[in-house]
C-alpha cells in the first residue's frame, strides 16, 4: 500500500535535527547555497559526511557536478539565514557575511561549526541524490545550534537530572 506523502512528511518531521546551509562554487565561479537538514555524519576513519538534495533544486547541478562542498551548521541566531537559503531568492548571499574557503567554496559567518569537504560520491536516492564528502577541514565556534522539527525552529535546552 502506498504511503501518503503528507503522512511521510509528518513522520519524517518528528526526527529533530540541526539546520545547515550547504555551499559550493560551480565551474563558472558562481556560488550556491541550500538549506538542508539531511546532513549526517558517517565515518570517523576516514572522516565522511553525507547530505541529500532534491533533484528538482535549482542548485542541484552545481552540487552534483562540483568537486567540493561546505556544511555550515547554523547557530540559534541564524533563522533568517536558514529561510533565505531555503527560498528562491536570486542572490541568497546578499547581506550574508561569508568568506571563501578551500577552492572558493563559501563559508558563512556566525555559524556553530563548518565542515569543508571534497566530494567523493553521488548515490541515487529516489527524487534526491545523496552526496558523500570526505572532511578536509573543520571549525567549531561554541555558539548554540539552531534546531528544527515538524517544520519549526527550536532552541536546544540541556535537561538536568
Ligand atoms: C529546515 C529546512 C531543511 C531543508 N532540508 C533540505 C534537504 O536536506 N535537502 C533538500 O534538497 N532541500 C532541503 N530543504 C529545501 C531547500 O532548502 C529549498 O528547496 C531551497 O529552495 C533549494 O534551493 P535552490 O532551489 O535554490 O537550489 C530544506 C528546507 C528547510 C527550511
């Protein structure tokens, strides 16, 4: 029996995640960014991470063809950054502070952490493609993370015993 898309979305949404903006630079030197909560750590040795992107996304070709990407893990103060990179704005980077990392891939300011990757594989994943990256550089700021579940932004709170 086919599972309804709405039910799938609702159930997937119960899995609480952080929020990332994945960035890259294409062969023409144009920079791209896409809000994604499909990011996951995969392996420590070698250091690997993955994320998946809808094939329908406008930036899909840049990520599918590009040799590098960076995972920018957003901080609590970056809801607007998440919304902007999830929108269909033409210049998502305008008004956003960033600097070029390895290969010119944009690294956003004010994040919790960033992870610079060399892309090692594209795997088929239905209407998405799974991108596997080998980690080449990392940075952690200590800022609190932005949290996402059921279509809403949340704050992380530590539970004390
Ligand atoms: C919190 C959040 C998480 C998202 N996660 C993903 C994701 O993991 N993969 C994906 O393809 N799109 C994801 N999206 C949707 C994209 O950010 C959105 O489709 C964006 O417009 C794609 O940009 P583009 O069409 O300019 O490439 C997410 C959106 C939000 C708000």
